[in-house]
């Protein structure tokens, strides 16, 4: 009985959050391939939203629409509306470079730059002029590394190359790097798929903490992970958004038979 | 037996061995090739290799050693006063060989019978005329000693060849028999053939290395001769280059080295920015169609012969620089200048730098670009702060390769910068480089015992040392920074 009450409290807390990103009728084409079909998703502030679905279902493609990373691919075409704080991010007036500073991204494989740990984290703040002097920059680097739960491990070797860290540390460095530009939304494309279980647990814990400040969207193949870290879940199948709702509802009481089949392992 | 027949016989034995070995292997498995350790072809190949390789190796060694042995034996027959007369033992020995070959040829054409050829005497027959009638010209009348030596040479040659033929064929047959007797379904023929392949690969790389060593050694020996005739100190630190075949030359390296480095520097000043920027454009910005057109166009530059670049320097760039820059600015009136050669050489090097850098920039993982764009960096920020640092070791390597190419360039310098060895800072003055002077010292009638000719080898060795140093530096840089990204 107590459990049920807790659950309701969490749900109510989620419902109170304000809308961050509203996607409305989004279609994506790769050349002639229709990769995403009329997807509507509302992403709330200070919430973790998980995108799940079998490989090739378009969840990563959709994620990359949210910060216009698909612009770098020539043949990719996006139609429909995606509003960030009520503003259309595909409006000609919007500079995708500015947008990506607000919507940070962490990739599937850790991709630290071949630079020192310090330079990796200070890369974004330097580009965007977020620090007025060296001590402010130092502060941002320390704060970001602390948020990524990496500070204690690297504080004595900030000048060492970021590529010399272990896989899990590298991924947390990439998270620190993304956090350092103080984005409003953090997109994570299967951030744990290249990590071992211990590093995965650390990153998941981190995602839960990041929720206090950011809106987090995570693509994952692991349903357990989606269940552990997210409050909202979207299930994609063959380019369509099949079902979107509270994580607890999706996993315990899916409305669509396809969702149920996927969660119970019959399609995938 | 002529050489080609020996080789063919050995190969025929090998081919027979291949068929036999294959058959024996299959029959030892009772016709079921799945029982065999290796595929049937490997057994055949094993027999073939065991028959052919040792036999041919012996053949090669024999062919190398036999002339030296015969030479030694025949030389003993020639009295010392003959050597004194003609001045050189090698001259007499070449006479001996010509007489011996001439007699053989006379025998073949029927001008002499076997008996006559064996018994021929310089006292009774004019051998020079006899041989001249069948088309072998001798420079001198043949004396008894030379004839005796020639006859000895013939007998040794014949015995040697017979022995060689026998040894090679017997060895091939033995190899065949041995490998055939070992052929059995459990024999690991595949591994043996694998080792043979390995040794072929090792042999190939050894040849490449030995050639380099050989080139260096020959240069070193000639250079040593040069330094016996001309003091090394004056060569390395001399500031004047005035060769004169009558003696009293000044052969200072410095003006040539200065010209080389100055021209190379200007060439790199042109080639590095242009090449690197075009590589960045092609790799990062250009669309697929633009890239498809521009990249081959740039690489066409690499296909232009350097003599054509030289013409371009001589006819277009040189006069233009003189008329629009050197004369109005008061830098001189020469149309051949360091600037001319440097600029044209720089144009020649553009495709080197751009093509190599383009490959290196493309090799930077896409994930690094994504990471940078994902943080809100623009394209040029990404290039400047992520891609170039990651690609730097490779780019430095490309630049150093271009530099070694520039240092070794000759034609453009001759036609663009002239042949005057001067030490000057003025880039509009005619200068010359090490390579041009090497050509200059060795063309025409040269006496290879004079320091004026031998200096070419010292110059060549110096050049080799410089480019080798640059290449090692390039390798070192590339290796040291290579692991920056996976």
C-alpha cells in the first residue's frame, strides 16, 4: 500500500514539471527511406525520458533531430515541428550551433578529444565564452567534473590525456564535457552500451542526479536501464512512436500489444 | 648445357614432383582427401619447392663463384713482366677472355675443328686474323702466354659448367626424392609451404634493404676517396664553390647547402598553407560532387613532369617576378632566382601536402567531429581545435616528406634558379643547390680520380644524410603522437 502511494507521488511530481520540448508530427527521410513517421513526443523539464525499441527503429535518429545533429548528414530531411521552450528549432532564424549549446549530447561510444582532461571539459565553455578568466574556467571544470562524479578520480591529473582514462571514466568525462556548457537538455545516445556493468551503474546513478538540473533524454537498448533511470518512456517500432507514457505504466500495463510483445521479449 | 636448359630441366623435375607428390598424398589417404592433413595441392607444392629451390640456389651461387675461381687460377699463368707491359692485369684478363670466347665461337661456326682449337699455337697461326675472320676483334696480336691462359680458361670453364649442370640436376633429383618419400597423409605439407611463403617475403624485404645498404656503401667509398684528395674541413665549412679541372678548386659545401635550404624553405612556404587549406576544404567542407572534381584536378599537378615545371619557371614565373618585383624594388635584374624556383617547386609540392593531409584528416574518427558539433562548436572551430591537433602528427609527416622531395629536386632549380653558387639573403638572386652541382660535376668528360668529379659523391652523401634525417624525424613524430586517438 505504501509503495502505491510513493508511486503516485512520483507521478504527480512529474506531471507538475513544465514542457521543455514538444515534437509534433515529425517525419525524417534519409534519401528515399522514411525513417521516422509522424512522431509526437512531449519532453518535460527535469525529467529523464527514455526511448526504447528494437535496433533500427529510429530512436537514435529521432534523438539526433532534437539538437539538429542530423544537419551534418547531407541526405537527411526533417519535416514537422520541434519546439524548444515554445520556439521552433528548425526555424531558419535558429542557429544550429547555438541550439547545440543548449541541447548537449553524449554519444554511444566515449569520444574524448585527444587533449588533456582539463581541455576536454573546458572546450565548450571556451568556445561559448562562458568564463571571464582562468579561475572561473577552473571553477566550471571542477564543477562539471564533480557533477559527472569524476572529480575525485582525476583531480590530480587534469593535464593527462583524456584518452588515457578507462572506458567508464571516458564516458563520464564526455558527460562532464557536455554538462560544462550548462545545457538545458542533455541527449544521451546509448551512453552505456560500451561500458561494463560497474561503469554502467555509475553512469546510471549520475543520470539520476543530472535530472535535478536538466531534462535528460536517453536512448537505450536495455529495458532494465530504461525502467531504472527514466520517468517517461517512449517505445519506437519501425519508425513509428507506438506508445509514450509514464515508465511505470509502460512497463507494467502497456496499452499497445506491440509494446507488450517487446517488453516481454517476443519482438526485438 | 646452356643455362636456360638447366633451369628448364630443374623446373620440369619440379613439375613432375608436383604431380607425383600430389598423387602419392591422395593415394596414401585412400583417395579420401578429408583424411589428409593438408589439401593435395600443398603436398605437390612441397615436392616442387624441395626439388627446385635448393637446386636453383646452388645454381645462382655457382654462377657467382665460378668466374672468380677461374680468374684466380688463370691469373697465375700470366707472367709478371706481361703485367708490367700492359700496365693492368684486368686488361690482359679481358684479352684472355676474348681469345677464349673467340676460340669457342670459331669452333661453333666450323672455322676450326675441335682438335685445331685445342692445338692452336701462336707461333704458327695468326690467331688475331683467324678470329677476325669470324667477327671477334682483338686489339693486339696474341702472345703465347695469353693463348696458354686462354686455353686454360676454356678447359676450366668447360669442366666448371659440366660440374655445375651435374650438381644442380642431381640436387633437384635428390630434393624430389626426399620430399616424395616424406609425402604421407600425416605430413604437414601446409605448414612447410607456409614457411616457404614466409621466406619469399623475407627475401623480398631483404633485397630492398640490401639495395639501400649497397647504395650507401658505394657512396661512402667514393666519398672516402674524395676526402683523401680534398680536406673534409674545407668541404664542409668552405664558403666558396669554384671548381676547376685544372686544379686549385674551392669546393665549399655551404653555398650549395644554403641555396638548397633557402629554395626548400620558400617552396614549403608556398606548398604548406595552400596544400593544407585545400585539404581541409576538401575533407571537411566540400560536397561530394565538388570533391570528385577538385581532388583529381589537384592530383594532376603531381603528374606534371618536373621539366615542365622548369619551363614554367623559366618562361613565365622568372620574367614576371623580375619585371614586377625584383626590378621595381631594386632587388636585382636576374630572372632566375631563389624566389622563382621556390614558388614553382612549391606549386609542384601542393598535391603532396594536400593529398596526404586529406587522407590523414579523413582518418580522424567521425565521433570526434560529432563530439565537437554536439557541444555547439562551428565547423572551423572543430577543424582548428579538434581535427588539426588530432591529425597533426600525420600532417607534420606529410610536410617533411614534401621537404625531402624539395631538397632532392633538380630540374626546377636548374631552370628557375640558375647554376651560380652564391651565399646571399636576397631571394631575387640566382643561386643553386646541391643536386644541380652533382649533375654539373658528373656530366661531360670527367676524370673519376679528380676531386672535382669525386666531390659529387660527397655532395650526394650529404644530401642523403639530410633527407634520411628528415625522414627519420618524420617517422619519429608520427610514431610518438600516433596513439592520441584510437
